C-alpha cells in the first residue's frame, strides 16, 4: 500500500492548500462568528473542480479518487472545518450514491449539475427516532401513479437549506424493517418540501444544520434510486466514504491544533522560558504529533483501499474512530498550552476546540465505529479459527 | 499569437535555506520546490492574453532546469498553458544567466514567438539578468518590472506600466517583446482540478544541449560564482538585567557610552 502522494496528488494538495490559506482564511473567522454559509467559497471550490472530485469526466467531474478528496478535506479543515462538511457530504455521499446506484438517466440529469456545484448535494437519513439505528426510519414513501408521495421529517441535515439535490432514505414497505426502505433523489422545488427548524450548534457555525419537512411531497417515480427496498443497502454502502471524509476533517482540525500550539508555545514566555522549553509542553507536542501521524496513516490507507476497490469497512471505521478521538485530545491539549487566551475568540484554537467535538458523533458515533470494527475483527477470527 | 512564458523551479518561499558542505549550492533534502512566484504572474498574463486574442493563439512554457522540474512544468500546464519545452542537460547544473539565456534564446527561436513573459527575477538567485541578456540575444525590446500590460487592438504594440522607485513609468513597446513581471500585475489563477486532469495529456518536449545544436554548455559570461556563504550571523546581544528598571536604564546608558561609544 503506497501512501506517498503522486505528482498529481501533490498538485491537487497545493491548489487546495493555497486556496484554503488565502481565500478561505480571509473569510473563515467572520463566517464562523456570524454563522454564515459562504456561498462564494463554494462557488470558487466548484469552479476549481472540487465539487466533482470523484465524478467521471463524462458527467462533468474530474475523476480523481477518494485519496484526492481526503487531501482536499484535510486542507480545508485546517482552515475551516465548517466548509469541509458540505464538501464531504456532497462528494462522498450525494455524488457517490447517484453515481453508484442511480440509473443512467438520473446520472446524466443530475451529476453534471452536482459536479459543477450548481446543485449542492445533501444526505437526509437521520430522524428523531432513527439515529445510529437506521432501521428505525419512519418517513414513508407511497407510490401513486408515476410519483412517490413522501411524508415525514428528517433532522440534523447538514447544509439542508442550501441543497439542490437531497438524497432521502424513506420507508416504502412498513412490513419489512430492513428491506422496506428505499432511497430517493428529491429536489427542493418538489411540491411539499420545506426547510424546518434551524439548529444552533456548539461548533461548525459556518455550516447550517436543519430539519427537512416532507408533507405529501411529490417526487417523480424516476427519482427512486436503484430499486425499492435498496434503501438500507444504499445507506450502509455509503458509510465507508462518509467516514473517511470525517476522518479527513478531524485530521485537519488536529493538525491545526498542533500548528497553533507550537507557534504559540514558541512565542509565549513564563518564568523566563518559552512554553516549548518546558517538558510539560514538550510531552504534549510529542503526543499530538505522533497521534496525528498515526491518524494520517490510517486515513490515507483507508482512502487508498477504497480507490483500489478493496473492502475497507473496518479500515474506514478505524480511521474515523482514531482520528476523531485524537483530534479531540489535540484541541484539548493545544488549548491547555494556550492557557487563558485559548479560551477566548481571539485565538483560533477556541473555534477548533468546539468544531472537533461533533466529529466523534456524526457520521456514526465512536460507539458505532467500535461496533463495526469489533464485528469485522470477530469475523476475521471466525474465518481463521472456526469455532 | 505565439506566447512564450518562462519558468524556473525554485525553493518554496517558506523553505529554510542551508548551504551545502561544498559551498556550491543549497541542501535540497526536505526542501519543497515551486514555480518562481514572479514567473506565475507571467504565466497568468500569458493565459489572459491568449483568452483575449483568441484564434489560434497558443501559450508555450519554456523551462531550463533539472529533471525534477517536470512537476512545476505540469503545474503550469494545469494552470492552462498549452504545451512546454523542458531544457534538461547535466551540463546545465548551476548555470549562469549568460548560459541559460543563450540556451533559452535557441529554444525560443525554434518555437517562434510574438511575446515573451517571465518573472522580474528568480526568487532563489535574485540576479534578475536572464531576461535582459535574452532580449539582447533575440534582439528584441525588453520591458522590466511590468505592473500593467495591454496590447493594442491591432496587436502591433504593447502598452505597459513598469514599476520604478516611487511610482510607475508608462511605456510602449513594439512586438516581439520580452516582458518581466512584477507583483501586482495580476492575481495568478490556481491549477484547477480539470486543469490538472488535462495537463496529463499535454506535451512536454524535453531537449538536451545537443538537441538545441550546442556541443557544450555555452560560456558563463564574465562573472563566476566562487562560493556560497551562509547569512552572516548578527552581532552578540547583551541583555541588561537588574532588579529595578531604573538601574537597568542606568547600566544601559553606561554601556552605550563606554562600550558601544554611540552616545
């Protein structure tokens, strides 16, 4: 497994790094303070091709892989983790699902609009009673003529109010728990769709999180993704990519925590010594750097495996579990090194501290990741040493 | 219109520069290399000119440098440059501006040109000579430190501002012309993902000295680099410390008068 970057990947990394440090950094602080979604940033990202990273050329994308997406999300998150949310969901969930499960007609109709950034793709799975337990989904979809009628609501939907395309998992058969779900592609102007409650979150302030309401929402039958009953399969089949995406976001957050700790610790003096000259600081720096390297290796490995078409459910979950954990310890330690000023909005670490927290919750909680990993590990042992 | 943009591979502006043991170059291990930042303004201006003039206009990048220069050439191609010539020969290790200008002149003549853009200087050697020697070799006018560039509608001449001490100088030049670019001329575009994808299929013509008709590296001119030295270290710093500030000030005044002899 080669985790070195190719020439091309280095070029992609340079472009997104330069963009993040210049264009994104110029607006990130204010956007997060005011809680505004940066339309022009997404427009620029789309123009540079970042909204169609894994989409093939014939549908208007650039046909690079998951690995390039990881580099992209990592660099964006080093500057603004909020911005990475929409880029991750759009690429690793929405684009991916349409590409993998959509009909040719659907791909031709929607992917060019999604890859060009004209339509931001969002993913609507969570419901008040269905979070980690996907099979508890209640939202109904009933076929009537050449339409499906959707009823119910989805909560905690990232960027839901800016969506051009919404991937919705709903129940087509109330009798069957796991096989009774289906996936739909909904457009915001389909009758009966509306945006509900807007959440006020602890972090990721420049990324909106909303409720989506479907009241007798009429969706063309052609917008069923795959076949009826494939909802669970589609929901679970997209998780690997989504988890690698959030691991990349956490990786960027962790890297900035270390960067800020070292830069601050070199300047700040107490008792006549720089903070980085105290052993207490040194140990934190060593732990952060080692954890970040390990997290990067896990995340890059998962991405490479996914690009090579290898099963990577365990590896994606390990990357997500570990990286989101060490991101939270890194922001904690970095803030500790900053001391009092780190607790103020004057210093970047305050925002990153808040942004890091949710990475251990969304896209599968750490508890769910452990469930996935242990299941896979036990399966491997079952094969090696049958009971 | 045939537009040439020159580019040089240089250490990243953020790289820490250390002189190698032999004192004839820098330590390259761990150093990231980029397109000379002033050359990026040239690339951008070349691309804008092509977009404006349209037709069968073409932008060709010419780069003389080691094999590793491929990455910066590909970056230029990803920005939108159409194709590239890479002059690469072991005999061109650490070339002087004279040598490089001679070689570039030959390669550019073979390509044909109406206008040449380059950076006002390499951010590594800071010699700022190549473009002027090249203008002489090609026998064309040169305009250095351009901050504004416009081409007359009939494509006959260029009207430019060039940065001079305290302001700009407005000048006019006939074509063909070589223009060295100053910061502020434009805001160079990023290499987009579609650009990076297309760059894979674009041609880089690699030429060595023999391909360009040279038997050996052209003369390095009348100056010669003898040795590279590290930045001189700053003088010793003496900290004045005392329990009370007033005592420290007295001591500082005494040192300035008696030791430094400046007051």
